[in-house]
C-alpha cells in the first residue's frame, strides 16, 4: 500500500513538473545517451575482429586477443612508460607552481599591481595549443633566438630527451597562472583578522602561512591533487601530437597519440579500441586509488 | 600618496627576515611574469622583421629593417579568413548550445525535491570517469552521418557535466525566496527560469561562455578527425599547417623565386599568423576578468 502511494506521488510530481524533464533535463540527457553511452557499447569491438563491412554484429569474436597482443608488445610498454613519465613529472613539477604563485600574489598589498600581474599570468591560458607549440618550435628552432643566444645549433625538437622538459615547462608557462586563480579565490576567503592577529603576535611569515593561508587553501589543494593525479593516464592528445617530430617519438609517443595513429590512420579499429579501453580502466583505478589514499591521509575527507 | 603610504606601512610590519624572504618571493614572481612576457614580445617584434635580417641576425629595433610584408600576405590569404569564419561560427554555435543546455539541465539538478535527481546524477557522473574512447565515438559519428559536418565538432561535447555542477552550485546559492515568490504567482518552470533565475546568473553564464568559446576556438583534434573539406576547417587547423607542418597555403609564398626565399618567408609568416590568430582572445579576456571568480565555485563540487 505504502509503495503504491509513493509511486502515485512520483507520478503526480512528474505530471505536474513534466517541463523539468522535457525542456530542462531532456537535451542534456539526450546528448549524454547518444554521445557518451552509445560509444560505451561500441567498446565491444575491442573484443572482436571488427570489419566495417561485416559491421558491429557480423564481425568475428576474438576475446582478449588484442589485449594480449599489445600487452606483450615492447613498443606498447614504452608508450605506457612515456605516458606515465610525462604526466607524473608534469604533475610533480607543475602542481606546486600555482600554489606558490597564489601565495605570492596574496602578499602583494596594492590591489592595482596585483590585478595587473594577474592579467599577465592568465594571458597564456588563452593561447591555443597550436600557437603555443608553434611558438615553442620557433623559439627553439636551429636558427631561433635560444640557439642564437647561446651560439649553438641544437635542434631541440628532434631530441627525445628534450621532449619532456619542453612539454612540462611550456605547460607551466601556459597553465600555472590560470590554475592559481582557484587558490587566489580561496585565499580571499582567509580571515583577514586571523592574519592580522598572527602578525601582531609576532608570527613570522612561515608561521602565518601555516596558521592562516594553508588552512584556507588546503581543501582546494586536496581536490586539485586528486583530480590531477586521477587523470594521469588521460594526458591530452593535442599538445603531445603538436610537439611530435619523427625523431623525438622515443619520448613523445604516448598512448593517446598511439591510439589515434593505430585507429584512425592505420584503420586498426579493434586494436586501437582495446588500447583505449585499457587506458580508461587504468585511469579509473588510479582515480579511485588516489581518492582512497588522500581520504586516509586527510582524516577521511576525499572527493 | 595615501595608498603609497599604506603599502609601505604594510610592508614595514614584517620583520627583517620576513622582508628578505618576501623580496625573494617578489623577485620570483617578477621573473615568472617576465618569462611570460618576453617570448610574446619576441614574437610580436619578430613578426615585423624583414625575413633575411631575422634569419641572419635575429630581431633588431632598427626600424628601417621593419616591414609589414608578413601581415599583408597573411591578411590577403583566403584560407586564413575561411578558418577565421569557421572558427567564429563553430565557437558561437557551440557556446550557445553548450551554455543553454548546461544552464537548463543544472536547474532541476539543483532542486532538492526533484524526483529522479540521484539517478540522473549517477548517469551524468559516470561519463566523467568512463567513456567509449576515440574509435567507438568516431564510428558513432560516422554512422550518424555527421562526418565532415559542423555538428560532429559542436554536438558531442556540448553538454559538460563539470560545467553543470558549477551552474548547479550557483543556483543553490540563490536565495529561495526569489523562487517561492514566483511559484506563488503560479508561474510555470519555464517562466520562472527565464524571468527570475537567468537574470541573476550573469556571472556564471559569462564564465561558462568564455570557457566554452575559448575551448572551441583553441581546439583542433575533433576538427582534424571529423572535417576533411578544406572549406570547413577552423582556424586552428589552418594554423597547424603553417606552424607545425610547415606547409603554408601555396598562395602565400608561391611568388617567391627560390626555395630558400620561400622557406624564409614561410618562417616569417609563422610570427604574423600567431599574432593575428591570438589577438581576438587576448583582447577579449580582460573584459571577463571580473567574472572569473564565479567559476571558482568548483571548490564546492563536493557533495
């Protein structure tokens, strides 16, 4: 009886508020189902020998063959290592920079100067990946200003060992200022009274940061860390691809670029899907693990 | 004068050790700002150089060596303008669709008593962590007959769960009385939404518009895989040919006699293309700066 009443309630609610479902939720739900959930069904081709002519249902079932194939290939292992190195080092070098920038900005008393600095710091975020990589290629080219300055003729973009530093430094150059916004905003919420009290108590700058600023940004730091660490495997295609040259592939071929080349350039749909799926699953496991670890360290507070 | 005095007193509150530490901090900040500005200024100055001077001696401030050749060539090139036009269309359509769908969807999702909210939330959240990947999505787009169409670039990413969460958080911050007053009047959800809610959401709408516009304007991957016809390519793909692949549109350099001349010119064109293509966003974003804080609500993603 009770259950029936509940059903009835829900029905009245939906009838009464049908607009919420049709006009408000409808478009988003439709897009999500078509462009997010339908492709998930398409993952099945990772387990068959997919041929566009035989179609999704007519292709031969091969199980885990493609997974075995790439997991036993030394090339794949090196792409996996490239991906991990690129994002782990990127995270380790890049993560603290916006925090430091925000703490420094917070110590600038004049809001006018602060705003001008912020304007500059945010600027690179609005430059496209292509332009950024174009600039990198120009500045580091054999006849470019960097080589001219040191009177050398090093072709940085052909050196595998230069790829990661280029990628990471240009990433910090472009993104650190923008990423500092979140910390700056959190710092704005830090109690001004607390800060003044700490100053009157004669606390030095480290003690002040520990007592006033750190508590204000701690939550944001934790969230950002979980999100970024959890996304280690989903490092973007666009920049790595735009900084690739035939000669630096040893360091610059990552899973995302490999999936693209294998799948869309070579037409090896099933193999490529299998690699992509592997990547997604690893990423998911990482995210859950990082969240668990942070929860433990942060008194049960995770994402 | 007053402000200067105040600033001085704020700084003088610090102890000698703290002052030294702060100065080091300011120097680091200044270096970071310079590191952002210098490459940009270099590109700007270099874009006015005569190609031979640039190659042999680098940039100079001797104005006799400055020329507008590169700009004339880029501006008179049709492919660049086609790219511009496409980028404007795609970015505007994408921004409008995306922000509209997101703001609409976020509204019921922000209501405590919305029936089915939890289920829909799970449906949306899953897509943040798991997806079909490149090939299944590509096959779907292909099966839908969207290959080589603007919709392939614009539709799949039009609903962003992340942005929905930001908008939802914003709605929840709006005082409930506003809504209740309208409900008493017997207005339906649509009227309520457009008359009462949207007008107070300007900051979050502004931020989402900026993000989506910049995101679409600066991306190239989807356009690269889905659009084949040259006349449909957005600016970033045209830029990619010039900056990354060293293959400017033949018309831009064809009148040069020798290969060396063509190569020099192709190099010079890179600088002016960078400037021309980046200028619109770099000019636009400072006007949005005051809204940036609204986007920081991501901090309250939890829960």
